[in-house]
C-alpha cells in the first residue's frame, strides 16, 4: 500500500514561487491501474516523480507498506527506486550505446545480481513483452512501440512493487498505443501501476481508477481508498535494501560509450599521449643530449664574431656583476612609506657603464701582424665598419621624389614612423646595431645625416680585392641577377619568406608614395589598413634607379659664405640628382635554408667599395675644406664653436636673435617674460600690460630694442638656452668625414669556439698594456655570454625538458577533464536513467571515472608504443647527424610502466571535477534533457 500524506511541493525561480502540489493526500492499493489526469502544469509529473523518489517533497510524508520516507537520505531513495519502482517514460529513455539486453539488465546490475542470473531474467522480461528475438539489437534499430516495450521490460525485470508510467503512449501512434496500454493493464494485475496521461479516452478504457489533478490539488477520484490506519499502526523509518554497481559494470558502460565514439576517443587518447611521448623521448635520448648539443655549439660558434663598437657598454659585466642594491629591495618596517631606488640605481649602472673605445689605437694594434691576436683570427679575418653619411632618393611610378630615409622628402615625422616600422620588421639586426641603438636611447644622441636604415654594407672578403665575403656567399643565394662587382652596384636582400618590409619598398620608390601617405593617414586615424599584397617582379626591381647623395653634397654655400642644408628641400634635391651617384640594383639575394650565419639584414646591401668612395668624396668636398680651414667657427651659421668667454657668447646671442623671424622673436619674448615670472622676479605691470596689447610685429620690434641694450648676463642666458653651435668634430661627422684609422666597429672572426676564447684573452692582455684606463677596450661577448648560459642549462637539460613537457601532461589532464565534461553533457539523460533505476551518486561518478581511466590507459599505452616506434628513426637521425652510433635512444621497461600509470593517474585527476558534477545531477532534470 502506498500512502501520500499531505504532500506539498513548490518551486522557486528568482523571486517567483509556484506551488506544484498543495497538501495532496492519496492512498493507492497494492494492485490497481491508476490514471492521473490533468492539464499541463497541474502537478501530475511532480506527483509521479515524488512517488518514484526522483523528486523530494517539501512537507508531508510518503509511506510505502508502513515505511515512512520522511527522513530518507539520497542512498535510501536510491535503494527505494532500485527495489520498489519501475519507470516507463514517454521518450523510452534507453541508453543508445547499450544493447536491448544490456538496457534491460541494467537495473539488476545495480542491484548486484550475478551476470548469469541477470541475463536470464532480462531475457524472460523481453520475451514477456514480445521482444525475445531482438535481444542483441541497439535501440536505434527498433520502432517506437518496440522501444517502449523494452522500457516496460526494464521496469519489470527487477519485479518492482510499483510501476510508474509517464505519458507512455505520448510518442506512439494509435494502434501501438493500444498495445502498450494492454500490456500495462496486464502488468497492473499483480502490482500498482500509476500512469500520467493527457488522454482521457485511454484512461477511461484501461485504468481501474482515475484521479483528476488541477493546480496542485486533487479535484476528483473515481475510486478512493481509505485503509484501516488503526490496524496498520504508525509508519516507521526503514530502508528497503541496498543498491550497488560493480566497477566492472562501470567499465563496461564507459567502454561501450567510448566504442561508439572511436574517432574522438582515439584523438583524445593521442592528445593525452603527447606529454607521455615527450617525456619518454627525453628519457630515451637524454644520454646523448650533452654530446649532441656540445657538437652543435662548436660547429656554429665560428659564424659569430667578437664585435667591438666605438661606443658601447659591457653587458657581460652588467649581467654577471650586477650590484645587490639593484636586485632585491631592502626590507623595511611596516611603519611608513619608504622610497624604492632600485630602478634608478639600475639605470645609473647602465648609463655609467657606457664607454667610448679607443678604436684608433686598437686598430693600430690589430694592423700589427706580430700581435698575439692574429694567431687565433680565422679565415674571414678582421672586418672594420665605418659610419658613412649619405641619403638615397628615387622616383616612384608616378614620378614623385621619395627618400629612402622616410619616403617623403623633408617629412621627419613620417620618416620616424617609417623607420620604426621598418626596424620592427627587420629581423637581421646585428649585435653592433643592437648596441648602437641602445646607446642612442640612453644618451639621447642621434646620428645626423646617417645612412638610411634599410642600407647596410655587405661584409667584404679578407682580401681587399674581394667585394663580397665567402661568409656571405656561402650563406646566401642569388635568386635573380648577381652579386655587386662595382661601387655603384647594390643588391636587394630578402628574408626567408622572400619578403622585404613594406615601408622599405615605399622608401625605395618601388611602390607609389601616394599609397604610403594614405596608409599613414589611415594609421594615424586608427582606421583599418589596406596594404598591397601583389608581388613585385624581379625584373622591375632590377630596373629601378636609385640616386645617392653624400652628406657633404646636401649643403649649399650662400653669398654670405655660410652653408645651408637642403636635404629636406625636394626641389633642391631634384635639381642635384643629375650629379648624384646612380645605384644599380644588380641582384636579389636571400639566406639559404641551412645558413649558419646571416649578417645581412633585409633591405639594400652595398659594398665596401662604395664606403671607400663616400669617404674620399667627403674629404674632398668644399664644405669640409671650408670647415677645416676655420676650425673655430661654424660654417653653417658663422658662430664660434663652444666659446669660452661670455663676451663671445653675448655677441653670438645677438647674431642668433637677428636671424629669427617675427613670430620666433615674439614667441621668445613671451617665453622670457614667463620664465622671469616663474623665477620670482617682479615684472613691471605697465610694461606687461603694454606687451599684452602688442601684435607680433610690434612685439618683435620691441624685443629687438631690448636685445640691443640687454645686459651681458641676459645675452649669455639666451645663448645657453637657445643657441646650439655644436662642435667642430660634430660638424665634420655630419658632413660625412670618416677617418679610416677610426672605425665605428670592429668584427673579429674565429674558426672555433676555443679560438674565440683565445681572442678574448688577447684583448684582455692588450688592456693590461694600456696605460690610460680610458683607452682600454670594452665589449660584450654575446656568444660567450650565451654559451655560458647554455652550458649551465645543458647540465640539467633532461630535468628541465621533462619539467617543461610535464606541462603538456597537465594540459592533457585539463583537456581530458573538458572532454569528460562534454561527455557528461552528452550523457545527461543516461545519468537520469541510471539514477531512476537506483544508481547512487557514487555509482554515477564511478562510471565517468572509469571512462577517464580507460582514456588514460589508452594514452599511456599509445604514448609508450609511439615512443618505441619513434626511437628507431630517431637513432638513425642521431647517428647520421652526430656521426656517432654510441648514442642510442632506448625506453626502459620500468619507465614505460611508470609513464602508463602516471597517464592513468593524471587523467583520473583531470576527470574528477566533471565526474563529481555528473554525480550531482538532479535525476528528474536529467531525464528531461534532450
């Protein structure tokens, strides 16, 4: 007997509460066919779920044969559903990856029935519903009526006291519905059948009792039952047995599910095996790693020179001897705010380490064939680099004059942007260029009239007659044309993708300047860039004309004897192109795939012959001759270089102001008045008011009168603030004067790593012989610095790599957790079915843990198998490249077993959270999931 005593149930969503059942009481006989009718939302399904233990009532009591369920816990409800309830659902709710027989025997499996017994009972149940010949089929091979018969067989196989049917004919046609109802009517002869339906005709014809439900309240009952409660006694709390699923069943369910998704299971296992493969390979080849890397080091060291720049800092000293003050901060009491000076000290260490190398004396040492260093210098020899100054111009297809240092002649803003963009895409920056750029940022110095960033000198051979070094020709191939053979010949250098930075193509005039300007405007406006993607034919590039103007040719002497810079005047430049050096693009080159050294950045490569020609032209130019003739006065403005006395500074200040325009004078007057006010000097209110009423012309005239009678200290202040005459050496450098005895950098090449160390020792010996400390050579041994770090890494490389690859194991675990979570979502209805048949939360969790365990086992076995297979070609590759068959990759059996176990453990850990989520699924909600 089933008693429903004053049961109420309500659902709260946000701030809305709905009563599904309102103080419902109903007594049901042990053997009858009860049909519950009512509109949607009346509480029919809620009542059915409460009777079946899928949902919990808020108040009241559910009494089954004198047993109260008021204090039931989850495990008690699980046992109740397994031993007492059989469910028949509208949508059948069969597990698609299980056979018909397995679906029916699942309830017995959860009950702990032996395999042979449950197989026999499941077959009898299927024969009872007329499906004895379909036991090996899958649900998708049956019709709707047949699947509902399977659901009835499953509900009856455990011989439950109560069968609950939720719209059992809702998805069936009329004839099949009649068959199912006849079957349920037969079942109701010896047990209680409670059916929820919307079909009153079927209820009237087959049910022995009809209960109408509306708004959570029973409105009518065709055959009420009032038991003798006095004879029955008080209901007591008692469990109804125990439900348990074996681990073998969990494995079977998971294995069958994975078998239906073979491709995804394999890919998941393979992804999980990647980390195992990585660690296994490292363990296999770790014995030969040190030897292999050491050989690679020695074969590549010869491609990198020791580079000494005219102005540099000792990066080695900074990295190895950095002060403790700039490291960790000092601990302070928590009683106030203390200043942290570490960044300033670090900056101070950096800027104070900048030194100027006396390359003139050092070159003299290198030119001496008897010097110690020469016995260690390699075949490439010693290379000197000179900072020659020049500009390159061209015409684009529209005839527009373009500048290789920024596209638009005289547009310094665009030039800077273009330069920055070109530099950011230029991956071929040398160590020397790197150091020079850092020095420029630290000191604020810039190279006036410097060569365009896209132009770089090609390394010459050790023999002066060889324009292109074998280091270059051995590592680069000519894709079109040839290498330069004369001073006026250049080549285009491509990157590994056969590309040159887009800005460089615009700067060389190979693409229209108008398009570049539009692109820059779009960039400034934050619009999306539309960049050209079409290729440039080799022939078109080789036919392109470039015009080179040395720095000294970009100054014009005026009638007053002073020179004016015309490099930013497009018309002036255009008029001088006839006398400029025409550069011919004779080839297109790119680095070989197996190149050991790539000293040429992308852009334009020119020869040492052009460098020598530019040095000679600067020496013989008129501006240089005039400047050398008067080393005390600047040929650009006639002022004295760095005057020592205030009288000269005052005269130069008057001369400087006289050259200013009206607007500039007015601006300077306003600035000086503002500075006086900031300095706390009292200003004449009348004079200030008068100046405020003046226009620019009047203000400039008033300023001229003031300057004419200004005291010397005021003029000296103007000189110090506004007048910059530079120095004699700065002017010569800007005009392109270069001394062959003072290179900007020196590259010393060796043929082995040992010789490089010997060269370093020779430089140290040279420094010991130098009397003046300022003349000692400071440089950064980038390769040595890098190799010292690599040597340290090599000592622990196996452990580091294993730790690194272990990250992939963690990622694999996370991925498997995600896959398991997806599986939980896909199998939500299966979870509801298992719970409806009495599976506990632990049983459900066990099913998904079994699934992740199987994936982990597959991952581990697959990873070990792939590693063993890969060891064969790896050994061949190692023997071929190392040239030593003593290095053999072998995975020890013990390590293989540990890796398999590790894979299982990690995947189980990765699946813990999803499996826990699966176990907490509400069974009623899970059953409604599609």
